[in-house]
């Protein structure tokens, strides 16, 4: 049986493993954490949001980033300390402004395919992940931002998304708990929310039932051609680096390692210019009936603040946002968390914020905001990475795409030719 090694047990790695197992491959997943979905797939904004498919490659994004550099609480924050990685990424990001329209439309189409695939996985495997299919509501505080959103909406609809404008009265009807004042909004009834961690862990358990092997606490040290495929050298997390790594032999390898994908790609002769863009979230525990009633059921996206919400069951509200270009720094900063708490108090004043759990994660972003999916330079090397802020939203489709690319080169069953007489 053809053996595929998947590097990374986040949402993209686990969906890839599932798609391969469904096709009959022998699959091994390696990850440096003890459990699946413990990094960027742990506590994101919770949205399955085709409506958030607009890529960031716009001149206005660059101008806002410059304006916000001195504001520690800004929605987009750039550490001014230069690095070659950051500068090269920014230069490539600027070049992609010319492809803003086509990349946005392509992202929408991919998101719609992915949503269908993810729902099918959850139904087939009986995964409970606090799914809510109540739609996502964008709101805008002034006419200028609403008119800009109207132009974006035309691109989203071109990609096939059902989305329509709503006035302030309709906003109140869709989500009565909102306390602010708004000029207007857009509502996407087909989008959904849920707990990415519960989904990924549930799908990982389904993979294990199908025979997928998970090697956790595994620091991958080397990936190199060997014995007709690839040799993956790995050590148990915490083992002394001087000790010889264990070696896993595979016919092909798929890099689904998030922000570490750039490092692994370099081992394989590829350049995958993923940059870690840090985001923050808070999980507000709704411990009283009053707080539960006062929290929103519909998912919200505040365009000005770049903040999203998702209701996770009866007793949790996820509030997430901000983008921070600060390398691999994972520190949870109070001055980045406080705006999320303040926003929650402003929009939902009867929600108690005395039981808030803060989190930060690194989004793996490529300069064009589209994931890298498919072959590398060498035969047997594949990628499913760089999904940025839409990892969960796109993962169902990209897993199918990379599995199809693998199937085009490697049949699930290896054919052994008989020896010549």
C-alpha cells in the first residue's frame, strides 16, 4: 500500500489525512504537539466564512498599516524591525495587488466547495463541533465603508456567494443583542460557525479509526529522498538534539505545517514564502442565564475593528481579531487582548467578561493570500499550506485538491512488476 507522510496535525493536515485515507492510502501524520489542533487550529474566530474571502492585497491595507504603526491597539500592527523574510514577503504582497480581483473571486469559489466538503465529513463521522448555521452578519458604521463593501460584495457574488445588503432595522432583527449604531450591513445566510478544535480533534479520531497513524510529540528534523521515496527523520519533543533521529520511510510527503512550512520546503528545494501573522482571540464563558441571553447567536464581523464573533454552544462566545506582523512571537499581549474585551462590552453590555480566556495563534500567510496546494519541484513532494486567516474555511476543498494531485502520481496500491524470466 502506498505510504504518505503528512507533516502537521492542524486542520489542513488532518483534512488531508482524511481525504487520503478515504482513497485507500496508508497515512502517517507527524506533529510536534502532543495532540492534534493545538496551534493555529486551537481557538480561531470560529467562522466558516466564504463572506470573508476578500484578499488583503489592496493599497488601502498598506496605507492603514502605515497609519496604525504607532497604535499598540491597532487592528493591523507591524513590528518595524526589518528582516529579510518580512521585507521579501511585503514586496511580494505589493506585487499581488494587481491580482486582487481574480484572487478574491477564486477564494470565494474555493470556500464554497470547502464548506460542502467539511459538512459532509462532519455528517459522515458524527462530529459534534458546536455548529451553528445562522449565517454571518457584517456591519459598517458609516456610508463610506458601506459603499466600499458594496464593491467587494459584487466580487463575492461573482464567485457564487449568496449575500445581500441589510439596513439598521434589519440588522437588529437578525441579531437583537447588538447595542451599537450602524449605517448598514451585509448578511450571508449560508455561512456558519463552530469550534475548529472540536472539529479537528473529531476528524483526527475518525482518521485513526480508518487506520491513519499519528506520531505526536514529534519534532521533524530532516526530510530527504531515500529508498524510492522520502525519509522523514524525527525526534521525540524534548529529546537531546545530538541523539540520532528516528526515520520514517514514505513514498510521498505532504507539507501541512502552517508557518513551519517554509522551513520544511527549504529542505526539499522549494520556496514557500509563508509569513506568520499573529491573531488573538478571547473565549468569553457565559456562566449565567442572563449572559447567555445577552450574547449573540448570529456570527458578527465588525469591518472597522476587524473583529469577529462566534457562539460556541450555550456557554461560550468566541471573539477574535487583529493582525500582527511580528515574526514567530507567540506572546499574548494585554494591549492586544484588551480591545477584544472592550469591544465585547460595547456591543453586548450585558455579557459578563469576568471569565475570559485569552489566546494567540500564528496564521500562515502567503503574499497572494491563496494557499499553496499541489506538487513541489521534486516528484513525491506536495503542499497544502499557507491558508492564512481562512484555514478552516478552505481546508475541505484544498484537502481534496492535494489528494487528487497525489492520486495522479501515486496509486493507493503500489504495483510490483514481476521479475523478467
